[in-house]
């Protein structure tokens, strides 16, 4: 006489078993009564097939959620920019005369991977440009975030867009930051150009421009630049929406729990 499913204490285990040559993983469901494992009956096997099918379907959904998150993380976009420039004006940059722009991120977090500046009279063998991102110190840049960006090579004095690169500097949402450009000690002067009339970087969905800044004493004190924003672009990689991914995983877990309860019924 078959065991009474309502009388026995049962548990259903989901087991992942390696397939032939360990090249695949196959989910199995086994039923235990008391302390002993027993074979699955026809009812069990039907439930197993349905549960495994559901597991596969929702595992595919989980893969899609992760892929969407990674897709967001790989798509570079421009946080803020007022390029192209007409090179109507500019400001000298050295080790003592430093320049910066400040901006505020909006609702998303990013990894900044590149900053492009419109420079002139810049030759990398004599002009040792150093670009970095800093926290907001009020009327001056705060602590540096991440390392110094890698400076581009140049052998010409011609005005051009020069891109400084980084493996990624993390920016939090709704936070003020500074991009600072200066020359290393002993560097020759180069010019950071701007358009004339001045073009203020328009607010995007990701950041808004605050001010152009200048320091004449190696960064000890700073003042708002009187001639407006110089020409630049900040490129960032949006970080995955972790909240959406966690909610998606939680939803899948609830569905799988319901499926297992149906099998045990």
C-alpha cells in the first residue's frame, strides 16, 4: 500500500547533478519521507517535470536581468559637455596656475572613464598635464578621488580635443565634484580653450554644471572664473541598477517557493 502523503513527514530537495563528462548541470527533485529517500511516484514525477521546467524558465529570466544590468554598465555616455569649441578664448595652465570645473551628479551613479579638454600649445614631452577628480570642498576642491588620469600624447601646438583616460572613478548620485587640470612642476604653459561667446554646458539627465574655477597659487585658494566655462566633456559609464536586480531575484525566489509548495501538496 503506498504511503499516505498526508501522514508522512516529507521534504523535497532540489539537487543539481553533473551531466555526462561534467559538461552540463541537470536539476533533479527528490522526495524524502521521514529520514529515508524513496522513489518518486507518478504524481511526484509530474511535479518534478513542472518544477524543473519552471526553474529553467525563471533561471533564463534571471540571466536576462543580469544581462540588462551589465548592458547598462557597459554603455558609455556623456555626463556633461560644451564641445565643440570655436576656440574664441582660453586660459593658461601651469603648475601654479590651475583650472577646474565643478558639477553635480543627478540621480545616477557612474564610473568616469574619460575627460576631454580643448587644449592648445600642448606638447606632452614638455607640458606634463595632470587631470584629476576631487570631492567638493566648498570653494575649493576637496580630496582627490581615484588616481590621476592618463594624459594624452601630443607633438603639436595646434588646438585640439585631448582625452584623459582612467580605468574608472566612481561618482555617487546627487553629489558635487571637481575636475582639476594643472601642470606638473616645471611644466611649460598650455592653454585650456573656451568658446566665445561662452557656451555653458547644458544640464543633462545625469549632471549639471556649477562653475568654472581658477587658482593662481598652486591650488591654495580658488576663485570663480570671470570668463565662463572652458570647453570640456566628461564621459561616464552608468553603474548597474542593483535595486532592480535584487527585486527581480526576490520575485523569482517567491515564484520558485510557490512551485515547491505545490509539489509538496
